[in-house]
C-alpha cells in the first residue's frame, strides 16, 4: 500500500471564532474514522511558533532553510490501497477542515 500526505497551508483555513470548535470536532472525527479503518499513520499541525532550522551532516545548525514552498498548516499521513481511496479521504478532510487539501503520494521505500 502507498502512504499519502494530505495537507493544507495555514492561510487556506479561514474560520470564524464560532466555526473553529466545530471544525476541530469534525476534523478529529475524520481522524478517528481513519484510525478505526486502520489507515491512519500520523498527523498534526506544524508549530508555527517554533522557527525551522537546517541541520547539516556535521551537526551545524542554520536558520537559512530551504526556500520554495513554505511548510505550515496541517497534515495527515494515511496508508491506502489506491489513489482513489486517498482522494476520498482527502475529500472527507477537506469537508471537515473547510478548505481544499493537497494530496501527494510518498515514493515506495522497501526499507521504511
């Protein structure tokens, strides 16, 4: 089976104070559904209060991180038999979170 990353950037989720607890409850319900289905691997949100760093092979740490796509927001990793299944789970998460989700497949690595 393939592992899929389902994610969204912080700025995609625009909620009122009244909507927020509803979205939290609904998104947690989808995660519980994924756990019950045995497809949940890991999920969470990037802590945007902690600055990212770049760690080199020699152990040095730099604030000069890779640039391109800013990594923030929330993500879920699911292990699923088909891309169609991944699209359906991404749809459920999008409905719960009230924002579209990016879907990416992890490359197969027999050592992982």
